């Protein structure tokens, strides 16, 4: 039941942004390695020039879910670098226990050229007694609106590090 509600919420979030087309309105999926996981599905939609809403499902344990947003802030840096703060809700569902918490952090993204983008962020998550993480993702557009993604995230406090390889469709 929980998985159905999560899937409907993510589909509604993605459908809400179908009219906007940029690097932050997308659906993505692929292979995810953190502990015993196999796959991930992620979506994001820019609702105005500064706000992006996103959701991510990973099959770690029974499942994990992140739902939140990024708010882009102009600190007067170069035009090809965008900085953001992020916050949201995280949930891990395991056979023996569940835990729900909040995450917050900051990061930046930059385009190397018309086809490639780097996204770097750091955050703190309160689930599972709390942990810090730093991640980097590289996205390369093969053809119009269709990209490949690869990423790595380092976690503290005994959390496994994360590796992801997937495909992204931008709308």
C-alpha cells in the first residue's frame, strides 16, 4: 500500500511539470548500489525559476524514499554555476524497522558544455541516528532529452556508500 501511494505521488509530481523543459524536469532510473539495493527511480520538476521539487525511490531494504526540493540561490557567482539549498523528508523501510526523518543541505551544478552537467551536494539526514553525505553526479546528453547518469555518494556513520548508473529523460 505504501509503495502505491509513493508511486502515485511521484507520478503526480512529474506530471505537474510536463509543460516546462529544462535540465531539472526529468524522470530517471537505473542501477543503484547501496547495501542490498538494485534499482532506483527518480523524478524532478522545476515549478518556478528558483524551486525544483523531486522524489527518489530506491529498493534498499524494503524501500527508501526521498521527497523534497532544491531552492536555487544567486550568490553572484559565474552564470554557468547554479547554487542551491535542499530540504525534504526521507524514509527507510526495513524488515525489522522503519525510520522517517528530514534532510537538508546545499550544493551546486554546472554545465561543462551543451551536453554535460555536474551536480555536487552535501547533506545531513536524521534517519538511522543521522549521517552526513557528499555526492557527485555527472549527466551526459546522448540525444535530445535523453541522457546517461553516473554518480557516487560518500556517507558517514556506517552507512554504505552509494553508486548509481542510469538513464534520464528530460521534459
